C-alpha cells in the first residue's frame, strides 16, 4: 500500500474492488435484477442513485465504470460549478476519439441549481457522457424534470446489520484489530444502516488503541468511549427528517400512543431541535384534535414553554406528556377542514362587502348612511341569541363551513349548533329572505 493510500480514511481504503464484493442492494444487483443484467451486458444508461449516506452510492458508480471499462469522472456538486462541468465534457469528448464511454458521476447532485443541471443536459442527450448522480434527497423534488426524464432512478436502501457486520469484520481483519462479535454487532446497530459511519467508528477506536497500548484488541471500553454521545442518523431538512416528523404526526392522528412516543424519542435521539418538535405538536393539536379536546392545545403550549424555560430533560418530558395526550385524545379535523374551505372560497370569490348591519358607525354621518342599521345586540335577545340573524355576506348566506364531529367536546358543540339552527329556521325575523 502506498503512503498516500495508507493515509486515506479507512472507509476509502475498504471500498470493494469488484461488484461481487459489493455488499447490500440485492434488490438492484442480484443476478436476475434489471440493473445487474444491464451492467453484465455492458448496456450503460444514465441513472440516479437515491439513498441515505453510507450505503455505497459512490462505490457503486466506480464499480460500474470499472465493469464496463468506462472513463470515470467524479465531481462534487458542493464544490463544482459550470466551469467544472465544461471541463468534464471536454475530457469526455477526448475519450470518444478512443471509442471509450465516459461516466460523469456527480455526488450530491441535488445541490446543483437549475442552470448547473441544464449545463450538462445536452451532453447526456447526445451520448457524450453517461450521467450518474448520487443524492440523499428525493429526486422528484430536487432534480430538473428534463434531466430526471433521461435518467433511471435507483433507490438504495440502508445496509442491513448483517452487511455492516461483514464490513466491520473485514476491515478489522485488514487492519489487524481484534473485536469480540458482540462489539461488532454494537457498531453495526449504532451505524443505522450507514457503512461509512461504521467504518469511521472502527477507525476512531483503532486510533485510540494505538495511543493507549500495543494491544490489538478493541475492547468494550474503547467502543463505549467512541459510541458515547454520537447521535443516530438524522438529516435535518432532508428526507429522513421529514419522514420521521411525518411518522410522528401520523401516529398521533392514528391514536397510537406508543408509535407517537417512539418517533418523538427517535427524533430527539437523532439530534432534532426540541423546539421544532414543540411547534409541530401545537400544529397537531389544532389540526387533528381541535375542538374535540381544546385542552390539547393548551397542554402543547405549556410543554413548549417548559422546554424554553427549563431545557432538557424537563422540557422533553413535558413534550412526551403532550405527545401521549395528543395520541390518546379524541380526534377531529373539523376546524382544519372548515378553515381550508373558507380560505379556498375567499381565494375564488369576489371581495363581498361587509353587510351594512355589521358595519361600525362611530360618527353621526355614518349612522345616517345606514352603517350598523338594524343590528341586533345578542345580549338583548332571549338566551343571548338573535334568532334569524345572519353574519355572512348575502351572496353566501347559506354557507356552512364548520361541521363538528360526533366525538369529544365537539359532540356537545354539534348539538348546540343544531339547536341554534332550529331557532333560526323557526324565527319570524330573518335577516335575508
């Protein structure tokens, strides 16, 4: 091994050299799968590898180039620009003189803006380059439609614990380190499907071993030190972030207390900002519980305030209490549905005037013009209700937006509203005829 290679990170040194040694992604690379058949036959096509970090996207692209004897150019969308793309295209054109295909691999391609993605699109179309992109974000949202239509998307899954055990075992053997099987399994579980993460943990442990003794055994104590305080895989703002908040919200909506508590704890364990979760809990209280149990909203606000005032762990416990309450509470989206219906109608309708009887009349002139005329003060009416009165513009006088469900407090609210409607129907003095 050269000096430069020996100084490379362990994850780089342990990259498999052939496709047969590539672990994971059997749903794509098993002998009977379309991608493997295409590669074995040398039929290259543009593709996008979509998956979480550390599952082998870059390695797979390199192995494909090796298998198909293609020239391989790798650029990072974090550092590269249009100038780098043009240089890669010029390189690919030179390779065409030698009848050799070129794979242009763009890591984190979702970080390219539209103009940068458009810069190499014509050369994908004319076959100058075979585009292979890697992304941790959903290509449907992050990749231009024109480019997306010219590439096949392959989703790479997190590595299984068994695959990571094999990776760690192989790497430890190559480095001359000894680990008990249970410690290898600990590293695999901690890696959360990320092979690079597992190898980084192993490398840090090996560095600690080198400093502390001449022994080759990575003990449980060393592994404890490396694993302590390291958060699980959690990409704030990325797909995994939104997947977990979606799982929490849907667990609350589905009245699964255990599910909601699990995803709440997963998010915090992964490093999510607790105040973000607190804000989302307030949203859930209004959207999915609403007036079926109005106490839910107050409890969530109290939990938010506790987190702001006391921090962890007291604030997190208060939020856990709110999560359990939300999941167990009676559910209603009646307010959410009504609010959206009103907004949709307002957006699609003219700006109706405020009816004259609802207008304020602070001056004599305005009273003379009929502002506030005929307004019925509810507290002067029987049971403080002006039966037959209407508070909507006349053009939409019969609209009903809020329809309480037959659960929780909304059951009582529904009964009250039906009673008031009966009074309106039987009233002799109606606002609109």
